């Protein structure tokens, strides 16, 4: 369990460090992501991005556990 938590923590740190470059790939602006902008309000619901990240992480974890 502790090994899993360490790996998850290191992954979060790596994503945090790589975030400026990940933002340039268009990962947060996929078709299906909902953005509602008003004068003093912005709502962002990353449906497609969340599904894509989930599929990729599931595939990686499946390959690791094989």
C-alpha cells in the first residue's frame, strides 16, 4: 500500500511540473469539454478530457498489473 501511495504522489508531482507543457497540447480544450463564460463567472467541465485521462490511466495500470 505504501509503495502505491508513493507512486501516486510522484506521479502527481511529475504532472504538476509538466503542466505548462501539457497545457499547450490542447488537452483541456477537447470537443465535449463544456465551458460557460459570463461576466464574473466561468464554469469548466472537462468531460472528454476526464474520459481520455481515465482510459489512458486504466490501460497503463492494466499493463503494469499483467
